[in-house]
C-alpha cells in the first residue's frame, strides 16, 4: 500500500486512512453546520419576540405619556388606554423554561453523535464542543411551563 507523509497528521498515513479521515471531517463539518443553523434559527426567533415586546412597551409608554399630558379628562382615551394596557398585559406570553428531561436527552444524543474526543489537548476546543451541545440542548428544550412535567421542571 502506498503511504504519503502528510505533515501535521501524526506521521505517515495510507491513502485509505486519509480517505477515512476526510470522510470523518466531512461528517463533522455537516454536524457543526446543522448545530450552527439550529442555534441561528433559535436566536432569530428570540430576537423577533424581543422586538415585539419592545414595540408593545413603547406603545404603552406613548399612551401613558398622552395621559400625563392633560388628556386625563377624556373618558374615551382613558378607557382606550386601559383596554390597550389590559390587552398588552394579557397578551404577554409566559417565558419558556427548559424541560430538563428533554434537555438531558438532547444533550446525550449530541454527545453520542460526536467522535471520541482527544486524549490530550493544548486548547479548550473540546470544552467548546461540549458547550455547543449544552447550548443546543437548552434552546431546543424550551417549553411553556404548563407543558413541562413536574419531575422535569427546574
């Protein structure tokens, strides 16, 4: 079998070994891309929710300012502001919390999907991989409090 001396690869490798390492690299790149897309999707949804909340708070502040500027005597504006405040307060969704049982399952699946980690590292690369699994598990396990079983809550 022909061997190629590839620098930085821990010595001489056969073409079959190089092909296997190339296949493993492609698989890991796909996994990382998938995790990255999921994290970006979750972050985009969170940002959209924050924008909606900020817009609702700004509208509520505008109405309160109008009330403070002397329009308190107009009953229709007062009733309208009260109704809008009630709708805004009632329309707030409860903040999601992680389902700890689901979070654990997602984390374990992520860790099982990874190849064996390095025996010794010079940097904290492996910590970053574990951190990404933790992050993905957290965001993918978010649910409304009412949807989480009692034993799986915080």
